[in-house]
């Protein structure tokens, strides 16, 4: 347990997308903006990608944060993982094969505070520099690295934490399972920030209406991931304090 006491610590949470931010707060932040979630928690909406995440983490640290959380969704690489499954990895592997470790004391404290009905998967979370759209690609990556899931931001956050000597933790939930190909409509409509541009999506669907069932299925998966994050958020005051 941290002996500094309330008021002596500040947790910084980095989120990449507005849909992930919505699981924490109804606050409408702009990219790069920090806001106070509670007395000892600040949140920043970073935008997608490692560079944005590392910069946002650095902003939180400059504002006094002394522990960091990567919060959001991930793509499963482990075949057993289902949409909505909770990931709290022990290790994060960057695209440059640099390994970062989550704080062991913090990991233990989090597991103690989470509901017993919410199983947690550990292992290694891999950094991806681009969206991995095909199930066969995910299988190849899993076979090569042994990682259980991937995202685009966590390694950047852990890199910033390591430079500052601060503990870091990732709280991620599975959005798309390992065997799922992302709908072509989504791949077509994604911008460089990892967000779906609605106009592009609608134009693509007009010419490819058979994509709609896959899009609905992905939406349901993403909602399952959001629901798990909302469940974890209810324990947030406990799990950020260790």
C-alpha cells in the first residue's frame, strides 16, 4: 500500500478515442486536453497512436501525475479471448522489441479490488504501428511473439512512465477477437488518428451493403468491451491507489 496518503499522489489515465473516454466520463474533451476526473485522478484524451499517447502521458506527468494507466480497447491475438474480456498485462512489448513491465505491486492490488466475476488475462500486450485488420495476420503475430493482444498506445505510455521513473499499468478490454477480420467498411473509413470518418463509412456502405452485418457484429463486440471498462471504472478510486 502506498504510504503517501490521499492528496500526495495523482494518477494519470491516457485514452485514445472518445468512445473509450466515454467509459470514464461524459466530459467532452478535445485531443491533447487534460481534465480532472476526481481528487486524485486526471485524464487526457490523446488520440490514437504511440506518439500521441507518449506525448499525452508526458503532459500528465508534467502536471504532477506519478502513476500512469493506459485505458481502452485492444485486438485479441490469443484465440481464447472473447469480446469484453479484461486484459491487465504484466508486460508490454514495443514495435522496436523493447519490453516494459507493469508495476507488480499495483497489479496485485488491482486484482484484489476487481470483482471475482470479472476474470483477468495477463501476459504480454504488443504494440502495433497500424491497424491489423485480418484474422490470419493476428494468428501469425501471436505465433511469432506469444503476445495475447495488441494496441497502438500502451507502449508509448509505458515508455514515458519508464523515463519518469513512474509505475504504469494497462487496463484494456478485447474489442475484436483474434479470428475476426475487420469489416472493409471500417478499414476504408479509418483516418490516420484511428477514428472512423462517418461520411467515408456511409459512402462505402452505399456501394457495399453486404458489409452491414459485419459492421453490426463489430459494434456489438465494441459495446461488450465498453461495458467491461465501465465495470472496472466503478472500482477506479480503489485500483489507482496502491
